[in-house]
C-alpha cells in the first residue's frame, strides 16, 4: 500500500511529480485509480464512488450550487520521458506533466484542503481520454451513473495555460461520393468520370466563407474542409467512384441536426450519390452567463477564450452542465516528448480555485 | 525436331490451331521462336535473322517498295484454354486464337507461299508484347537492328476484325501536385488546404472539350481525364498535398512535345507546384496516303478506322514506317478465357494479303 499511496498534504507541484512517476498510459490506469481512490477515502467530508477505473468523490453540504472538477488520469504512451525531472529553472518535465497530471494534482489538493467549500463539489477522475472516444471513462460514467455528474457548472482541468476556454466547437465528418461509369481511357467518351463529377464539391469548399459567431462574448471560428479525397482505378481507366471527405467544425450555437443540414445545403446541386456521416460530436455552449461561471472567471482572473477543438466539456454540456477548460499547462506542449510545465503555475491554479470556492 | 516442327503447307486455320497448342506465354517464347526460325530457314527465298527470341525473315528482290508484316508470338497466361478446340460451327477456341496466333499463321503462310511478291517483304515475329513495354521484342529489335525493320509500310497482324485500323493515339500521363500547409482542422485558418487548391484542376477537366481531328480520312477522338486523385493526412488535419493524375489520349497529329505543351496550357493558372510526366508514348500517323497503304486497303476491302488505343504501330511510326493493324480476330475477345476466332476468317485474311502482294 505504501508504494501506491499519494500524499495529498504535499505541494501541488510535488504531487504532480509523484503522479507523473506513477505511469498510467491509456488502458493501464488501474494502479493510479486505486491510489486516488485510497487517498480520497481518507477524507471524511467526501463520499467516494467508483465505476471501472473512474473515481468520483462528492461533498454533500446542501449548498445551492454544485460545481464539478474533472480530469482524466491517463496519458499518451510514455516516450522515454518518465520519471519526471525538475530543472533549475523550475520547469517540471515528463509525460503527463502538462496533459494533465498537474490538473489532477490541483483537483486532489482542492479535495484534500477545502473541506467546507462555498459550493458543493464533485471530483471526477476518469480513464481513457487519450484514445478512441468509445473507451472514454467520462462517457462511461455519464451513461451508467449520470447522477454522479450532476452539477451547475463544470471545470475540466485540461491544460489551457491558465486561461478559461469556454465551450467547444462541434465536429462533423461526412463522406461525399460521386459515381460514374468505367471505360478504357483511350475511349473515355464511353464512360463517365467520377473525379470530374467532384469538381463542384471542391469549388464549393474553396469558395466557402466560414462564420465567426460571438457566443457569450467568445468569438468562435467555423471551418469546412476537405480532409481527404480518393478516386481512381488504374492509369488507363476512367474512374467510376470518387470520395471527398469533409470535416465541418462548427460553433456551439448549431445543433447536430443543424450542422448536418448546413453541410447538405452547401453542396446542394452537386452530383453527390452518397452522403455518409462518418463521425459526429456536437459542440458545447460556453455557459459563461451562469453565475457560478461568472464568479469563476472573476476568481481565476483569466480571460475567457473560445475552444475551437472538441473536448470533453461537450459531454458535460450534453448532460446539461455548462463546462469550461481551465488548467496550468500550455496545451501546445501536450503529447510531446519534451512535455513540461512551469511548476509554479500548479499551486497558482490551486490558489485561484480555492479563492473561488472559499471566497 | 519433329515435335517442334511447323508445317507451313497446312491450311492457315490448322496452322493457327498448331500454334495455339504450342504454349508461348510471355517470357516463355523460346521453343516457339525456335520452331518458327527452323520453318523459315527451309524457305530459300528468305534470309533469316534472330535477336533473342525475335525472328526476322526478308526477301531481297530489289522491289521499289518494302512491306513489313509483323506479329507477336507471345500470349497472356493460359487460363485452362489450351489445347485449342474447333467446334461444329467452325469456331476455333483457345488462348491466342484471336490475339494473335491466327495473325502469325497468316504471316507464316504468306512467307511460305509467296516466293515472288510484288513488294519486298519483311516478316517480324517478336516476343513479350503482352507485358511491360520495356520487355517488348519489337522495341529491342528496333534498338539493336533498326535496319531489319526498314520499310515503306507495315501491317501488324493484331486482331482488328478484318478491318484496317490506322495509326494510333498517343498517351501521356501527368501527375499534377498542389501543396498547402498542415494544420489541425479545428483551426483550419492556420493552414492551407491542398485539396481545395485542386478545385480549378478538376473544373478545367470537367469543362474540357476534346478535339476530334480527321487525319488521312480517319476521325480520331482525344480525351483528357483524371484517372486518379489522392490527398489527405488524417480526419482532423488540413492536408498539405494533393495529386491529380491525368491521362491525355491524343490524336497522332500532335508530337510528344506538343501534347505536353497542350496539357500545360489547359492547366495554366492553376496552383500546380509539381508537373510530373509519369508515362508517355507518342501516337502514330495512319500513313494511309502512302501508295502501298492505299493499295493495301483496296485489296483487303476493309473500311479503315482510327485506332484509339496505343499499339505497336507507334514503334514503326517512330522508325518512319507508316503502319496499320489488320488481323482476323475480334479484338474484344482478346485476353478472355473464352478467346476464339471464326476459323474461316484466317484463310480469308491470308487470301486478301496474297492478292495485295501478288496482284
């Protein structure tokens, strides 16, 4: 037991180093989940629940608002960058320092040191965030125990460089197929060229003007792009099929249905024989007008900015819980061999959250 | 020796059956080349030369014109369709019946039975026509002994259903590459989409109006087509490269240089970063205005038609020898498991050629 014990009384940066030295690549989170569960069970003000390698701890103080602090405990594969190393300039290096064991350390420190928060608190530690969405632990908890995730506002402690990232854009991937008729290219007029039929699709994409809507004060930026194109049978054959795969990244003021309808509208009149939705994850509204969110932004002193990429805040949004990202690391350093975090940023984030939850 | 001997006194259809029963898939032509050489060497009016498994036999009568009769002796792989079989309706079945041992039988019959032709004759029997162009025996002879192929007019006895197919179109394949800059598709404005950059290329192709020039009375039909398109990195990445492969089939009044210049002109102004010639074989003029060709068409009573696909007549054209295809089989039956030829067409072709060469 001693070997897996986490000392929640230690400084947030030291605790981050300890968590980094506790490997937990996606799919191998059990030892760390066990250690987190054991540490949380020593705290009498929390009830602790577990589903697989996902651990949820809650206060039950009867406060009028409930806030969720969530973080994933898995990392991408270790690339010779564990154990962690603190250099002379106060930078902590190692796999997960940024994404996102520093955030998990902040969660654990708040859990241990704020026994009487001004809002009821729910701490969520989940697995498999870095792999296929179907394996995502937060999704599994949302499905099996949605009540565990209930709340008025959620903060995901993903690296955001200490700024608040509100909501997230949706992402829709569609395969657009054109068809034709094969023929020998020496007698091309005997066939119909499916690649030529795709010309208007590429024209519409090249001419597309993306929206930049402002929602809750944040300016989003949509995008509609071909991410793949494929067609051709042989060097002397008129091709009978061509597929253009498009990815629509859309602002969270569109629903899933509206996003699909928009893509259909963009390509209306193009000779598309199949319109296949390949992948779809809705966006999430920033919810920054909620009082808890306003107080949070004020407390952390951050400037809210929009989140363009898709994140797990969308899962909270789907449960009716507005959510933001807020964590100490620089997101551009995530998943890199030279992943690192400025150690002083970790207790700094902890302090700001504590101010919000005790002020 | 008896086993490999060919009886050139037999009927052309019987001789075709004998040749079909003498397997000679590409790369395995030596026994048949040996038998052909041995048979030709019994004919005192011919000199015989050999280069690899290619056999060339010539008359030297001092005639003002020289005609080349050429045919390949290899076949595609046998598909359970050897030995040959003559059915009750006079159809000869088997690998090579159509493409082109019936034509080779006609060559051998003319060689054996026309000792004093009105034009000097050159008979060419070559290997590896059905495989990679670099292995083609006619090409090897053209390179090593171009004088063996000298002449005023050439007839390739490829299956053409008893009609004269004049000249052939050229074929040029070019890869057109566009480039861009990768970015995460959630922040597409940080990159540049190479697939979108290919839109004007497909537009030009879709709008292209091919020429149908008339040359020596034959109407050719050009074509410019995408035969492949490829681009994409991953479902969430703005692609930085896209390649459209186009195939230009062009009439024989364009030179190779003119064909390349035309393709460059069609795509002028498109954002193409690389223009790579992937493959190029020039066309061949029909040469039907040559007196020997006119007399030939008259003698065979055929209607000359253009050859759209690329054939070995182009190799003769490159040597300055106008050439046509003329043979007994239906070209649509070539390379098929149920390959066949109407046996009566074989002595019929032989008779027409004899009339032309003795009239």
